[in-house]
């Protein structure tokens, strides 16, 4: 049997509907995609994800302090592994679906899933996304930042800035009892207004008890589409913004790294968010 995706929300066993149940059922009955009860994190789970997020932020701060021209992406991988394990945590990418390293490092035209290597030496003018994900006491957090190595071109600088603005505006658009598509809409409009495009092949995601959970948090799309956002949901927003075409290909040599089709630069920022009664709270600060 396949489950109807619009029957996610079930009536409580005791038959008593809370205001929250009624509100979610109202949207479900209109045919909207709503979360399951399981997707709404309990207090203790949120605290666990928050602790994980603190370590994840520590890793990114450590990278920020040490990254510079001459460093290899394999050096970054070593820092991430050492910092994470020193804090009794596990780098989530390691062995995830066969990923070989502790962190994703995506340089210039690489969109995401760049694999750290001794052969990739950072140079003045490079832009790089460092995507860090941490498991602490079984709880997952996920965030990424861009770093500019020395001074780069005005175009690449703008791309990095606009990608960050897309994340911030997307987070602002994420409202309780709004929809994932509301986030996608503001990101899409801001990217296009600046002459850039939005990657469609990769999405943000629910996170916390596993690395990748429902819902799919797409970044390209229209308002009032996708899943209803309900307080208690924990998810990432992680727009990948391209200078040229949004299309990409996967590096055949490693089967992981996404590269822009036209080999023009790409930029991405990511946070893990908790939906609250009055907007999102960042769990990876
Ligand atoms: N950190 C990525 C994300 O934001 C996922 C990377 S999967 C990996 O969802 F295996 F490459 F680590
Ligand atoms: Co993510």
C-alpha cells in the first residue's frame, strides 16, 4: 500500500484534537502536504540538535580562522575530523553513502559535494564552500559557509554575498503555517533579480534524528507549494546559487562532486533551523 501523502497527520489516539491538530488537519483536508507527528521534534530532541549545532559551529569557526591561500582541502578535512572528534562528536559525511571524507569542500565552479584532496591547493581569488555536518549523541546538525581566499573578482564577491542574502531572505520567509515553497519563491526572486540562477537538483532537508529527513526544502519554486511548515520542525535551508546556468553535471571520476555545466562559479550557504511559533531559530550559530 502506498500512503497518501496528504494523510500524514493522524488523529490522536484519545480522539481529542488540540488547536494544533485542528490547524494542521484544516490544511490537510484542503489537500496540502503536511508533516507527520514524528517530524515535530520533542524538547529533548531539540536540545540534542542544538548541542550538535554548537559543535558544528565550532568546526566552521575553526576553519574560518585557519583557511588561507596555500592550504589544501585535505588540510581542511583534517581540521574538521580533529575538532569534531575532540568534542566527542562524529563528522556526519564520513562513510555517508560511501562519501570518503569528513567534510565537503567545493571550490569555484563546484556546486556541492567537493571531496577534500591533497591535490587541491587554495589560491588567491578562489571561493570555497565548506559544508560541515555533525553527529553528537545521535543528533545531527548541518551548516555551510563560503570563504573568499584573499581578494577575488567583484563578480565572485557579489555571488557569495547574494547567496548569503538568499539564505537570510529564505529564513525570513519561513513562517509557521506557511509553506516550503514560500522560502523557494523569495530565494528564486532574489537570485534572478541579481542575474543569477538557482540550482534545482539539490535541496535542503529535514535534519536532526537522521542526516536527511523529510521534508524536501527546495530552493527553486513558487509560494504555497511543498510541505506546510509547523512549529517543531527542524530543517536546513541551503541555496546553491550559480553565476551562469543552473544546470550541472557530476564528476565521473568520483561520482559525487556536482559542477556547473558552464563551469562558471557557484556559491552556497546553509544553516539548520527550528520552526517556532514566530519564525525560525538558527540552531547552527
Ligand atoms: N552536507 C550536505 C547537505 O547539506 C550533505 C553532504 S552528503 C555527503 O545536505 F555525503 F557528501 F557528505
Ligand atoms: Co544539508
